[in-house]
């Protein structure tokens, strides 16, 4: 910890310190993912993971079918299906990363609010003295 962190930790009251200590550190992707499954978006995340798995399996199946197709028309159709499913999986992953980033930003906002409130309380107590 640097000096600024020490000053912030010293300025916080005991309750606020406990709240910040309970907030997980978001240095690790697994912590972020576990936290996202505890949010209001849980059903959508589960649905996204299930659909992502199914579409990934379909993408692999479509790629295999490209090489087994007997006509050029079927090869083109299977290629389009594989490309579309590959793009869908990519977009689903981008959506998931955006959810993780949203969760991290919200947590940082909560931490900032606690720090601002503690600073305001300290300023009030300094004026009262």
C-alpha cells in the first residue's frame, strides 16, 4: 500500500472499513465471474453460457459438415452456418466481458461513494471542533 491508501484507510470509520474489506478485490477474472452470477443478470448469464455452448458445438459440427458435403452449394451453406455461429459466439463473449466490466465499475463507484462520505463526515467533524 502507498501513503495515499494509508491515509484513506485511516480516514475511514470502522463500519466503512468493514464494508470495504467485505467487497472482493477484482484482480482476478474468476472473482468477477462469480460476482456476476450473484447479480440480477444471473438468468441471462446462465442462458448466455448455455446458448454459447450449444452454438459452439454447432459451429464445430458445421465445420465438419463443410468437409463432408458433396456439392458446392452445401459447402457454401455449411460455411455460412459456421461463420454465423462463430460470429454469434464472439458477440456473446463480448457481451459477457461487458457485464464483467459493468460489475467492476459499479463496485468502484460504491468504493468511491464510501470514501467521499467518509471525507465529508471528517470535514463536518473538523468544523464542529
